[in-house]
């Protein structure tokens, strides 16, 4: 469907370098510091785990996946307040 097509477009865009994941500088610094101090960081998003990995794997700061311990999406449950 449409989500699958969107995923293919994103995958190609990130692979070609045309797309870069937008991560603010303070987030990049915090991810580095947390990794250095032993804090494990997990990402939860309504975006798919695959989309999260594309974004953080191809950020303007490079591949940040080594700074993230794991990823979750709505497959584990919906967002609630």
C-alpha cells in the first residue's frame, strides 16, 4: 500500500544521501553523553522501527544507531497520555 511505497521512497532517499535525518545538535550531544555514561536510550515513535533506523542511521551527524539501545513503534502498543 501507500505506507510500503513511502518506505521504499525513504529507503532510496536515505541510501542515496539525498535525505538526512534531522536531529538537533543538543540531541546529538545528549546521545553521546548518555552512551559514555552508560545510559541506554530507546526510541518510541508512531513511525515504524524501520523509519526510525533510517532517520537515525543517516542523520546530519552521521550514523547514530550505535548510540541507541533499541527502537519501538506502535506494534508494542498505542501512545497514551
